[in-house]
């Protein structure tokens, strides 16, 4: 587009050079030729004025174009038809550049919107902030829901809400990852933090990804416990069974030998008592190992589609006498009576019975014991069954231990109930979560 413009300048320069050459020739010729200067001097003046105007018009056009680029006003249109002939190629070129810029800007906007929608849809929380002053650049909806906060002006604002999480984020180096626990709504959530950094306009930004790894870790943890229980119960039973058998043999032989012995000091009686104790503890240990062996027996499911209302009806009929006897109020809330889950009915009923028995135990000392059994569909389309009570609650320091096999807060508890509940839910490709506040109550959520 500038070739025509350059040719027009070249033509003007050549004409001006020719006129100046003629004028110089007339001056050299002498006085007889001065009369012709009256013709060349006005021509030179006209050419200079025309060249200035030509240059000024082009300069004004370029200034307007630069201004539109500066303010990113790519909608501006330069009228080609109404422009002087020599400026038409220039204006046409400006319009072409503006059109190209509009296409590029539209593509960038489309890519930005596309990326933003993707980041809003993923379950991973994303947070970016200025590494120097901590000012938050961007955070997606997943992170807002995960942390339960609508907005973060700076990363330092997080320190008041969750000091431990804030310290982990600040100390996390780019390229590293770490699993941390987030306590939200009295519910513990395991989150994998991953960090990276990038630089733009000489400003370093830190990007943090928050990935909920509860289910993956729970599944790995359950598999690890199953392997441990399998090995442990096998070894215990192989080692203790001979001890129990040997204790029986020793007891019988001692009884036969005691008929021919004088036992004035009661030694035989002490020995017999010791052997009986060894036998009793051996049998107890064998029973203990056999109980936990049951954890590994559930490996397959018999799934069918079942109405949640039917699960609730069966559970209520089974537990109603106990609830009435203990004078415990129970509310069953099910807004959607057509709500269904695909599950092994027998196993899920066992889970609900365990949770309801725990709830009854938790509210037994309350003046107004109350249990709520409810079900609903979560925003992520998961069906949630909830068993909540207004009991004593679970202390924060043991909240993350209650699903560990062998762990129990009850003196007579075996520590198998909640472990079994979790294993059954994991087999259903679901999970079980707990929300609790000491002194206010506890809620267990079955996520299908």
C-alpha cells in the first residue's frame, strides 16, 4: 500500500528538482533570462506548498490511526472514497490493519472466554496472585466453593480464615505439591496443592491448584488397610491357635498330675488359673482377628435400583421400637419421593443401621434427643443420604481417625463399624463424610 504513496512522493521530488534545475539555469544565463523567473518561482512555491500539504495530510492520517490503535478502537473506519486520491491507498491500508486487529482481538477474546469457561467447569480450584504484593489475580468458582469464600482481595486475607492453609500456600515452592487438610463446615477435606509461577510485564505471578483428593486417598487407604488386615489376621490366627490348643493340653495334664501331688501352698491352683487365663485371652484374640477378617470378605456387590423412601421405611420399621424405648425423636425428610440409588440394598441398610445406632448412642444423654434422616440430590447430581444428630459431637482431634480400623471412642467399641461403612461406600464408587462440632452434634453423609 505504501508503494503508491512512495511513487507519489518520488514524482513530486522529481518535478521539484526539474523546476529548481530550470530556475538555476535561468539564473546562470544572466539578465536576459530573468523575466522567465516570474514563471518558475510561483511554480516552485506551489510545489513546496503542495508537498507540505501532502505530507501534512499523511501525517494527520497516521496520527489518527496511531490514536485509534493506542485506545484499541479498531472499530474506526477511514473513508476511502471521500479521501484525496493520494491518501486513498493509505486509508485502505489502515482499514485492512484495523480489520486484522479486530479478527485477532476477537480470537483472543474467544480463547479467553473458552479458557475461563473450562476453568469454571473443572473441579480443581485455581488461584493466581502477585508474588510480590499478594494481590489476587484470579480465582475460579470451584475454589470459592471449596474454601467457602466469595472473594479474596489478597492472598494475605486468607491468613485470618485459615492460618495453616495460608502458611502452606506461602511456603509451597513452584513445581512442588503437598497434601493438606481443609476444615470447612466442620468437615475435613484432603486437598493436593500444586504450585507454578510465570512472569508477565516484569511481574511474577504464583499459580496454585487445589485438587480434592479425598476419594483417591480414601480408596488407596482402604486398600492398604485390607492388605494389612489380611496379613495381620492370618499371622495372628496361625500363631495364637496353637497356643490355645496347647493351653488345653497343659490344663488336662495338670489336672491328671495334681491327683498324685500334695499341693499345700496352692501352686497347682495358680498354674491352672494361669493356663485358663492364657486360653481365654488366646480365644479372645482369635475372635478379635476373625471379626476384622470380615472386613476383607466384602468384595462384590449385588446392585439394584432402589427407592430411597424404601430404604428409609425399612430402617424406620427396624429401629422404631428402640427409638420409642429411649424416647428419641426422629425426623425423616425426603422432598423427592422418586429419588433412587443404584446400590446393594442389604449392605446399604447395614451402613444406615450402623450410623443410626451411633446416633442413638450420641444423643442418649441429651434432654431433647433428636435425629434427622434425610436425602437429596446435590448440585453435582450425586445422591446424598444424611444421618444427623444433636448429640455430643466428635472432638476435632479424633475426627480424622474415626474411619481407621480398630479405632473407637467407645470403651466397648470394636472400631469396625465406621470402617465397614466406608468400605461399603467405596465399593459403591461413593464415599462417606462426617461433619461434627463438639457439643452440638454430628452428621454423616453417604455420597452415591
